[in-house]
């Protein structure tokens, strides 16, 4: 079991769905109108992007023979949604062969071991004259070293990765599918000089060419998942009525009786869907009663990290699920909650110094509150303490050692 590829998920990672195609390059230099918007995280006014990002984007576009014509920020100022922003860019230069809209929203995520993690939420929309459009939305995590570094520093740190994602998006749009359009004789002079040319894909380097294969690899052996199916275990399938307890399917806040055995019974169906990775909601010891009227069935109110919640099954069943998935060349992803514990968790009383006790977050723009205050009343781990970090790390490794992930 130790030789298997195992994943333990702590964070939700956004996966790219952009087709992988060789880098494309237009035969002649062609303009592309580019507009940048950095939206406020919670409140305030939108701004334009920092120069480091603009330079990285320009390099990626120039590699494809696209020359940037940057739209003044005033063109987009006051526009709130993607469609109206696209319309504003096209109205500013209606004859532009290509238009690119870069939208960003940056937020502080966490602090751990003296480092500051930020998330750069990104939406890229590129349109080709004639109605063809491609879009990619994703989040890029970055780590900053200093407290005074904020949103713009995070964007700068993400610039290279963002430009790389943009390059893949542009390549997918530029794949030749028809004869090149003739230059518009009524287009502005600047565009006339850079009229769209024939699309010529660059030949891939020999090292990038796929090697001959006798047969396709099984899906579970891919370097990254092809498709992930998230299973809310209590809501998926009931395979063992004996552990239902007070389950009540009529109550949206109650447990409904789903369990690991129920999931085992549906693996054929998941495989037929084309799923090669199954991600479970937390299955560890958890609060099982409502809190202020809200249900606890989702598993994110964890109480114990070293046991499987009896309502969902036991460790033997979890291991059986792992065995069966790997037999099918599929992967199992476990969701382990490491930021907080559930309401009234016994660990808070047993180890009070392991928690911050600063009360709930009242200012979501304050990085200190986001790091050391309780999110929605959930006791917040003091992860900067070595003993807490060790506890959480050991809990994570425990499931890897047991071979259940």
C-alpha cells in the first residue's frame, strides 16, 4: 500500500481545463486590446494591475506575435461585471482583432511559520473578432515573507504563473480552424499595419513530442487527475442502516444516513462517469448534533482527527474503499480540517493553549483577524505553536501511513 500514489487534500486546488496544444504564433504581428481590473476584496474601488503583471502578460502575448494595445483604466472604470467590461473594451476599439480582459481579486488566506499566504483569484477572457471566445478562471496561491506586503505584492508574485496560464488559453484560441480573415480596409491605420495573418503553429521541440505508447495509461496513473468527484458522504448513498442513528432524510440539517459502504456500492457508477479521483468530505470524528439550528452532517466540524466517525463507517471500511479504488486505478482524496475544530470540541477544554480565544472575526479586511480570530465561531488553532503544528502534521501523516489515503 505504501507504493501507491496518495493525495491528502488540505486545500481546494483549481484545476485547469485548457486543452494542451503546441504554442501558436501568428504569421504577422497582430494587435490585441488588453484591459486590467483589480476588484476590491470586500469593499472599495477597483484599480488597474501593477506593471509587473502587465509586463509578464505582454511577454506571453509577444511570443505569439500579439502586440498589446492597453486600454486606459477609465474605459473599464465603473463597470462591475465581465460582460459589460468586455463590451466597453470592444466599444473602445471596435475593429480590434483580439480583446483580452484580465480580472483579479486578491485576498489574504493564512499565516503559518512567519509566512503569509495570499490567493490571487483570476478570470481571463479573450475574444477573437467574429465571436470566438475563450475563458479561464482560477486561483493562484502565493507566499509572501513580510506583513507589509499586500494585494499588489501578491499579484506581482503570481505574474509569471498567470502569464503561463494565459499563454495556454491563447494557444487554444489560435489553433487554426479556417482560412485567415482578410484585413478590414476601413480599420484604423494602427490595426491596418498589424492585420491578422495566417495562424502558424510552432513545431514542438523533439523532447515535447509524445513518445509512442503500446496502450494508454490507466487513468489512476496520471500525474494529475483527469476528473474529480466530490462526495458529501452523508448525502451520497446509505449502505449500512445499522449506523443511521437519528438520521432523518426529511430534515435538511439532519444526518441522512449516507456512509462509506454506500459509496463502495456506487464505484462502478462513478467509474462509468469517467471519474478517476474520489474526494471525500471529512470522515473523522465530528460533532453530530446541530449547532444553533445548523446541521453538522458535512464533517467540517471535526472533533477528533485520529478516528473515523462511526455514523460514516470505520477505519476498516475506509481502507477497503482505498483498496477498491486503487484496484480500479483510481485515487482517493481525504479532506482533513486543519484550521479549526468543531463547536464545543473536547480538545478546546483539554488543550486550551492550543487555540487563539480572540473571538469571532468582525473585520474581514484585517489580516490579523483572519489569521488569529475564529471564523464563524469555530475554535481557531494556534498553528504557530510548535506543539499544534506537530499535532496536525502527525494527524495528517497517520492516514498516509495507514494507507487509507
